[in-house]
C-alpha cells in the first residue's frame, strides 16, 4: 500500500477514487502513568510512556486505515492525515484518514 500525504502521486496516474477511509483507536491511560506524567510535568522532560502509547496508537490506526482501503480494492491512500483528540480526562482518540484510490505507474 502506497501512503502519501500529497493529493497526487508523482509518477502514477489515479485510475479510480474509492472514497474516504479511516482507522480509529481510542486509548486510556492507566492511573499510574497519569500520576507519573503529572510528576514529570513539574520538572519537565519527555513523557516516555505516553510517547510509546501514542506511537502504538498511530501504528494501530494506520493499520486499520490500510485494512479498510484494501477491503475497497485500493492500492494507495492519498491526502493521509492524523487527527487526535482528548475524550474526557484519560481517553485519547487517534484517527488516521485519507482517500483510497487505485493507481498505476505512468509509462
């Protein structure tokens, strides 16, 4: 699966637009990591546990995005983006989205 943040794909022709696709995951932080993050925020620095959780969430959302695009028959996703939002005090929603298309290499 070719994934591009651009609206076109240099060297390829789009042969079909199959529609919007997305992958979604919602994660909760456990109380211990939230407590540790609160302490860390007092002294500054990276919240490594939170960073790992966010990276895993992005990978999972992207995997689900690709699965949905493949189910539609796509071989590429254009205009790829992430959206993140907080749901309540401990939930984070990660959404990966884009446009599923079929492409062929230009001759």
